[in-house]
C-alpha cells in the first residue's frame, strides 16, 4: 500500500509539473523516468498523464543522451527531434562515430546560417524551442525570433542525417551500423560492396 501511495503521489506531482510548467524536453524526460523507476509501465504512465505511449517512449530516450548532448538539448541548441536523432547515434556505442557526425552536422548548420546571413544581412528566423516543439504534442510551433542561431527540428534533423550519410559513404562498416540503428532516414547512396 505504501508503494501505491508513493506512485500515486509521484504521478500527481508529475502531472502537476507537466501541466503547470513549461518543462524542457530534458526535464520532462527526467520526470517520466522517475515514474518508470517507481515501477510504472510506460503504457500506464501514458494513460495517467494523457500522452501517447509513443510520446512517453520518445521522451524517455532523452535520458540516455551523453551529458554534452543533454546540455545542448536543455539549452535549446538541439531541438527535441534533433536530440532523438543524437540519441539513436549515441546508442550505437561508438563515441568516435557520434562525435564525427555531431561535428559535421554542426558545421553544416553553421555554414547554412552564414550563407543566409551573407545573402540577407541577418540571421535566419528560427524556431525557438518550447517544451512541446517537435514533440508531437501541442502545435509544434515555437515563437519566431531572429538571430538566435537555433534552427528548426527539420533543419537540424536534415543536417544530422546528411552528416551521417557522409560518414556512411566513406565507411561501409559505419554505414551498416547507422542503417541498423535507424539513423539514416533516407538512403541516397548504395553502400553495398
């Protein structure tokens, strides 16, 4: 009975936090992890907080990010979706490969921002991350702001996928690992030998 009371209190606190606060994706993931650690199934969590089980699963994946990537999601440098892309890459347990993809993706993002700034004389209007941006909950549209250096989910995911594709094109072993991990969303190069 004491355990049920503890879980009930934890669910109530989690629901209150999630509905009354603008939690970042990382904070939301930490709240959901507390419920899992208390013994609740993801399906039960989902029904208790009014989210889909798929949404709960996606948020929980953010708990597996490296500290560096977690901080980038927390600060808004990476959006929720880009954080999930990085979680798939980091789950491959190949730190060198993950670092190379991150480096290339960030270079691509910087080059695109520079090109746009050179062409227009200002930084691109970009989506400011919100607790719900790209999460499948809410509208997915953040407030627009200029000069933040942040990019939308789709742009960040495109950069991460392009970087992963470049690494895969140069390394057939990495290509197979990236494909098996679901990192390569669109296979534009035939990696078979």
